C-alpha cells in the first residue's frame, strides 16, 4: 500500500526529532545510527518530493 504524503511528512518529522535527540545525547555525526537516519531522511525526502510533484 502506498504511503500518503502526510504519512511521509510525519515520518520525516519524527526522524528529524530522533536525530536531534541523538545529537543532544552526544552521539557523533559519524556514528552508525546518525548515518542510517540521514540515509532514511534522504529517502523520505525523495518520496515526499516525488509525491508533491505528482499533485
């Protein structure tokens, strides 16, 4: 089932908040968790852009 634009934006927002919390806890930007979340943010952003262009 395709995800809605609102669902993707919510996931993006939650992931950004998670990344912010990790940074505040002192996690290095080069850590695996930060790299993984940055990759996920990039993929979500591409999906959001694709859906917004399709409107």
